[in-house]
């Protein structure tokens, strides 16, 4: 599968085959994280965050892949881990910075910054009940109609589901406000 | 606030009317709180998308992780089979000189060719897509390509000649020359060879009809069990990464099922030791199948035991005969109490049939498993294989292993690890064979059961007749013997009185001589001595105490030995006295027939030997008190009857004929009983070979418990096996 194939799959919402290919890059990232004060679990978390940022970027209408997918993904993960280490007040070993392309570093840093509020929103959503989470995920990520969602989640009517959706968003917004303060 | 959320959501979803929308946008610009809410809501929506994405990412991760785990266990043969892409293509053939790539676009419809594509020579086979075709590559990979295996972009089978292009790297040097690595996601694989295959019509790529996969037989030196098929993925740098491992199916080679040995392991050996011709399959089959219904069936019902429940009546008094019938009863007894949840031979007969040729059963691999299946003593394990002819053996092995314990589990795991595949078979054929099996199994079980039932019934009837005959003979014989005795006694009495010169007193009643009560004195003494002399067949030497006169009647010995005595089943020796109405039996000790002859009587001696259905005969006319060594001569029964009737007095002849016919009957009866005894003994000795878990002695309580347990076992086993098999579906 070429980089473009993977990008196309993600844009077509065909995540499973895309992920299968993307996970072939995990070992490199893992190796790096393990080398730099990280655990296996942290490496996997960082890699997943990197994938989320990448996928999100890919689905943007004006997306262009400026570096090879391999380089991009690896770099995102490195920078994310750098942030993590900063939070922990830890340093990294010398062999860390090997990203030569300053433009790419800038681009990725922008992507990570852009992701931060979204991630916060995601965390706010995580505090919701299971049903709310499912409902919002189905509607906004899986793009199911309210009618389908009503059936799947067992609402009496589409209207009921819709009202529940508003209440969920309301609650999520409340959560988000508090976390921002 | 709720109103805000709702209206913002509707606005974002484009659900507001035009006027509402304009109003909303105006408000948005002026109302800072609304604006804040609006932005917050957009953020939440992005967050919801991210949540979905995150879930997607981590669930894929779990899936990949599981797969990795499998990879770790099963690293093996790397064969590349490039799945053929379905994209249309065009025109230009790339310059051959610089590269071995013959076409512009690869099977996926792009120009991404790996180093290996460029360096390995293409072998192009032109073939008719409407026919089954077998092609062999230079290195000996054999592809079998079913008719209509390839489809064009319209999803139809092309009618024109197609080109099948194959590249192969089977040896280390070829692999290195091609720059192929055996890396799979950074892990090194041990390779059994790699190949590439694609089909085209002209430049157009064809796809493989999923229902008609090609079969590639790759020559490998050591067929390791966990060799797998990897898919090659061209990387941007020209290398190939191997992904998507799939277990290789080792297709089984079928043989003629009738040439296989489906008997339990020690069955033929046992037969051989017992002296049977084990090459005579008809014979060995008939012995084996006769064990059908020997054990309780798994339903717990007693099958033919009911027919055998009545042992031959042990009314015979001869000690050896009693022993026979006693043992016979013992054997039946075993059967009655037998309990075994075993594999009934009718099941084996039902599958040992040409109908099952070209299935997994007609393979050496199954033959090997069947030996072990017998030792599980569990028909469900056999059924597992019979009911799933469409599955590869390794799946069935693992299902069997999952329900067994100990050594048996290990055995089936060992089979499983061989990774033996299956034999392709249509669902329809599979179903038909199941049906065939069930029908035949029942049919054979019934046939054997009713044949055995009939046999046992007949045997019981014969035994009944024999015992009646025996009793009749016993009665007539004792009457006849006492009659002859009384005649001889009368003769002796008359002679004794004559010698003493006295008048005989009134005769005693003719019956019941043995218990005659002697109440008178005087002459009673003579009578007493004569009785003693006649009974013991010893010389009477009596002196009358009153007159001093003597009465002497001599009994003198005759001795007869028969040449080749041991060659006969039985030899009988009879004296025919001229003065008496019937014959007398000469007793023997081994080959020595000895009796004392009464001097008052002239004797003929008839010796008859019995062997099977034949009689042998010798007669000594005018027998003397001496030693005879005689030779018996074969004689037809009719001839013998004639001789006996003609040579002696009417009564003696008839009696002797009847006697000898009875003896002949008894000889046959003894032979018949011996045959039954041998057969039952054989069955008993073989039963442990046929039924490895056979338990001859089981108390009724134990039997009940075992039956219940067996039923439970069968139920739960069936469930467990199904579960194990279902696991393969997912």
C-alpha cells in the first residue's frame, strides 16, 4: 500500500485496512520512546495520539502530504513525546533531534497545537455517560442519521434521540468550560 | 442555554430556515455569549470526531496486537502471492532490456514495481481460461488453475487466450539476486520460496474468482508445520514487505479407501496370532463386523444381548459337557454385563466404503487418526470426522484435543500440529455422505444384529434338541441295560441251580433287581452270589454248604486296543451276546477296552469310531478271552446300519443301530458345542482388540452409572466439539 492509498482509505472512512498498514510504523516509535524514559504503554499511547492527529489532518479538505507518511508519523510521535517529557521535567538523550526539515517541524507543531483544544473537548466528552458518548460519536464521527441512532440506542423516537443529543452537548460544553478554567 | 445549544446545532446541521439563519448569524455577530457558546459547540463536535477516531485507532490496535501474537507463534514459509488487481490498463510494454518487467502496470494497476519484479525473469503461460489447466514452473511450482478462475473487469470469464505471468525465487541465490528480503514488518522470516503470479488478457489485469482459487504446490524440502503464506507488499524503496500471513493448507492426497486399514490397532495382529489368514479381507471383515452390537450402544439400549440371554440349558450330566455349557453361559454372562461406550464396527463398515473415496477419510492421515480414535472409545470423536468432511483435519484434531485429556489430548495435539489440511468437497456431497453414513450404519447394525440373533436362536434350539435327545437316550439306555442284565442274571441263576442239581425257587419279580429284599434263608445264599457275580462280572465259584456241590460260572477277560485311537473323536465298543436280547457296553480306560466274558455266552464285539460326521467300524466274530489290536475301517452310515441289523439278532441289531446313531449325533453335538465355545472364546479374546475400553465385569449399579455418564458425555461432547469447530468460523 502506498502512502496515497492509506490516505485515500482514511478519507473514505475505511479505517481498518489503513490502520493495519499504519501500525507497521509502531516498532520504530516504540523503540524511540523506550530509549527515552518511556514505557511500552506510553509508547503505544503516544503512537495512537500521533495516529489521531495524522488522521484528523488527512480528513481536512485542504490536506496535502508534505512529507512521506513514515516521516510525518514518526516526527509527530517524537514531538508528542517531547511534550510529555517536558511535563515530567525530564530530559531526553542527545540522539533525539534528528528532524532536519525545519518546515516540517513547524508544520507538525502547528498540527499538535491545533489538536490541543480538540483533545480537551474529547476529554470533556469522555466524562459523559456511555450513552452520550456513543450517541455523539455515532452522529459526528460515524455520520449515522438520528433515525438510525434512535434505533441503535433504543430511543422511543428520533425526536427523543435529538433532545438527548442536545442535552449531551450541553453537558459536554459545561465540562469543557470547567476544564478550561 | 438549552435553547442556544439546540439552535446552534440546527444551524450547524443546516436545518434552519433562511430567515432564521439570517437572524441567527446577525445575533452571532452581536451576542458575545452566543458566539462563545457557538465556538464551544464546534470544539465539542471536533472532540466527538476525535473521540470516534481515537476509539477506531485503539480498536485497530487491539486487532493488530492479537495478530502480532499469532505471528510470533507462527513464523514460517514466505510465499508471495500477489493478489491480482482489477484495474484497466494500457498499452506500452516497458523496454525489456533494462528490466524483466513486461508490462507497464502491476496487478494493482500502478507502476510501482519492486527490485524483484525487475530482476526476476517472467515465465508467461498462455492458456485457455475455459479449461482446467496445470502449469509447472521452471523451479517446479505446480499451479492448478480451475476453469473460469479468472475474471475480467466486467466480472466475466474472458474467452480469449490469457497470459499467466509467474516470477519465482525459490533458492537462496535467486532470492538474493532478486534483492528480496524475508522481512515481515521488521521480523525475519524463514522462507520456503517466493513467487509472483498475475494474469492478463493483453494488458488488462484479471482478477481471481474467489470461489475458484488457484492451488499452488510449492516444492519444499522440509514441510514445516507452521509454514505460512505471506502477501508481498511493494515498498516505495523497491523492497518487499511480507504481510498478511495465512496458514498453508496441506491438501491431503486421497487413496483407495478399501486399501486402508480401518481396523482397531491390534485386531489383525490378534487374528494372525490365532492363525487366521489376515490377507483375506472378507474373512477379517466378517469377524470384525460380527462385533457390531457387542457393546451397549450409546443410547444405553441393549441390542442383541436379549437374544443371547438364554444360555443352552445345562441339563447334560457328562462332566465335559457340563463344562462346555458352563463356559458358554459364562461367555453370555460377560456379554450381558458388558458395558462399553465404544466405536461400534457398524460405524466403521459404513465409512469403509468406496463412496467415501476422495474425502478426508480416504487418506493415510485419517487411517492414522482412526487408530487413536478407537482408543478414545468414543463414537463422538469418530463422528466429528465423519460429520465434517468439508473441513481440514487439523481443525478436527484441535476440536478433538479440546475435549480429551491426558495422552489422548496430546496425541490429537500432535496431529493438529502437523497442520494436515482437507480434501475439497462440495456442501452437497458432504451432506449426501452424512446421510449415506447414517443409513448404512443403521442398516449394518441391524443386519448384523438380526443375523446374530437368528444364529443364537438357532443355536439355542439345537442345544434344546440335544438335551432332549440326551435324556431320551439316557432313559432308553438304562431300561435296555437293566433288561440285558436281568437276562444274564436269569441265565446265570438257571446254570447255578442246574450245577447244584436243585430246583430254582419262584423267580423274583423281573424288575428292580438291585433292591430285591432277600427275606428267605437257605437258597438265598446262591442267589446273592449270583447277583454279585453278574453285577461285577466276576467268576461265580460257589460251594453248597449242605451238599458240598459246586456251581462255577467263569468270567474271563477280553482286551481290545484300537490303532490310532487318538485320531477319533470317540470310540465305542459293544459286546453282542448270542443268548441275550441286546448289546452290552465295554468300558474303556483310554485306549484299553476291557471286559470279562461270560463263558455261558458267545460274543461278537463291535467297535465303532466316530470322527466328525463319519463312522469307522470293526467287528470281532466269536470273541475269545484274549488281547486284540484292531484297525477301524471307514464305513458309510447306511452300510453300517445294514451290517448291524443283518449280523445280529433282530432286537440287538435295532438297539445297536439306535445306539450308534445316537453316538454319532452326540459326536456332532460335541463338535458343534466346541465350535461355539471356540467362537465365543475367540470373540472374548478379540473383544479387547476391538473394544479397547471393554469392561467384561460390571455390576448393575455401575452399569447404570456408566450409562448415565455416557449419555451425559455424549451430550456435552457434542456441544464442546461444536464449540471448538465454531471457533474456526470466526
